[in-house]
């Protein structure tokens, strides 16, 4: 079917790229844009928080290319000619879909027995398809790594695995990515080292996490004054100072019963970025393009992915700081909200007090930082016009027993909505007024679980 899909693309008068608004979707959109520019096909890009019913009906004369979304809604599409390169659990288990006036070719790792939540991101899927369209797409192979890290595919094994890893090696061989073994705290190139150590949670070390006194004690042993620690990044420290800090982290981890190997793992850096660039660490890169998109300027993130800097980077950093402010305000708002608790389900309804662009971010924060039971299902809800946007998160341990994507999709469908995602991270869109019924449907389904 790939030949038919390529023919559809190459013979298009115009292509509408529709991608998800997170960093995986932005990286995917950039790969698609790069590919279409190389073959000279006119195109436009639309970045979506969530596919709405009107997005599922095709317009005559357009070929659609859905990236990092689309698979969970394919059975609801009408009169669409296009391609889906996605990694979320598909509603239709076939590559070709020609019902309801559609001509759609779907490329999704789940159709090959590959877990799209761990081993193949949306950007990796888009890259692999593009590799069949043009031969010189290796120049943006690093965007597969950006998308995969943006979707936390490196978290479970402390490195990329599966198809993500195969493409990462291509990017490494192309001289774009450098692979290192290092501490896996977030912010290696974007945060001051004191901040990175204080809020590092991969893993979370109790005696170090949010303990500024302990952080500055460690820095002092490495000869780093408090003022310097609040300014310099991890990547800007010399090797000797980093070694001293690492040894201190090892000691504290051991005292807290945390295995040494859980502190370290693969980290990925962009070789074409300077050591003092905020974009050097790929996870930091993902956070910058994610922030730009969620603040309503996805084109800034796409331009960064396609090597634009200067004013583009300046604007991206402004949006990055704005996004940080939004998250701080959301955290304060969270303190005011008492969740609706039904069994192991915890529902946080922000209504209009939360930007619906960041429900997933807040759900992840709650699941990661709040002391909830291991079998907790975290649901964060916010208003989105006539709908309620819902993001759900569960632990990786619970995901071995429960597919959150199936649970959200079925429960949303029952109340006139839609849903989908991954086993441990999924979302739904339901009509306003159906919240209690949706929650009840989830609870009922969980009661049937062994």
C-alpha cells in the first residue's frame, strides 16, 4: 500500500498537513513539511489540540496528511483522501480504509505488532514513511529523536528502544545526534544546575528533591558558589565538577535505597548546537517547541525544527518563558481543586480556569508528583467550547494490566464523544454536561476488570 500512498501524495494539487500540538506532533509536521518541499507539493499546516467532528470531513481537491493523530478517529472520517502516520492505538486495524467515501492509507506501528507508546513515536512513523518518499530525508532524522523523547519513550528503559532506536542510530551516523551516558535529570541545557538538581525526578531522590540546602551543599563540594549554581547549566560545568556532583548524588541515592544505575542512562544532544545553547539537550529542545505550540505559535517550533534560529529562537524563548508562567499559575489553581474520587479514579475539573492545551501536562504532573495510589487513574478536565477536553494518565505498572486508550475511547463513545491514545496516556473529548455519565462509564468498566 505504500506505493499507492506515495502516488496519492505526489499527485496532489495541495496537501493539508494536520498534526498534534505536542512536541511529537510538531516534529512530525516539520518532517512532513520538509518532505513536501523536496517534492514540490503545495501545502498548508494545521496544528490541532484535538480533532473535532469538522476535521473529519474531507474537502474536495485536498489530500490530507495526518501526523501523530488520526488513527483513533479514522472510523469517523468521511470523504477524506489522505495518509495517516500515527502511533496511537488505531480504531481501524487495516492499512487501507476505503469506506464512507474515504481513500486513506494508515501507517501505524500497532498494525505491525509494535507498541507505539514505547517503541515508535509519531515522528518516527512520519520519518519512516518520508524515507520512502524521498531519499534525502536523513537531514531531519534527528526529529524522530525529538518526537520520541517528547513522548517520553526513553523513560522506562532509560534509553530509546525499538524502531525509535534504529532511527536514532541513523541520526547519530549522520552526525546530528551525540549519545552520552549521564544523569537523566531534566534541564541539562535549559536550567541552572541548582534548579536541575533540586527538581530532578528521573529518579526522584527523597533527600535531594526540592531540598535546596542539600543541593547547595553538593555544589559547594564541587567548588561552585551559590550564585554560580543559580546561573550555570549542567552542560556548562567542567568535567571535574560534574564528576564530584555525580559522586555525591550516588551517595544520597544509596542512602535513600535507590539503585545507582537508575540515576543514569542515555541522553541525547544535538551536535550542531553549541554547548551553551538551551537547545543542545534534545529533551530541552522538545520542551521549547512544545511551549511555542501550546502558546499558540506552532510555526515557531516547526521553524526551529527546520534549523531556523536568530529571531525565531528569540521568539521561541519568549514563548517558553510564557509557558512556564502558565504552568506556575496552573499549579496554583490545582491547589484549589479537590478531585472527584470514585474508587481509584481521580477527576480534576478545571472548567475555564485551565488552558485546555495543557490538560495532559497537568495530568502528568499530578500522576508524577502527587502521592496517589499506584493504581490511580488521573483525569484532568477543562472546557473546550461546547466540549470537555479530558486527559488521562496511569502508571506504567497499571498500564501492564489496563489499556487506558481503550477505556477512554469506549467510555467517551458511550456519551457521544471520542477518545484514544496510548495504554498509559490517553484523552477524550465529550459534550458538556456528560461529565458524570462519562465518569460512571469508566467506573463501570473498571469493575468488570479482573
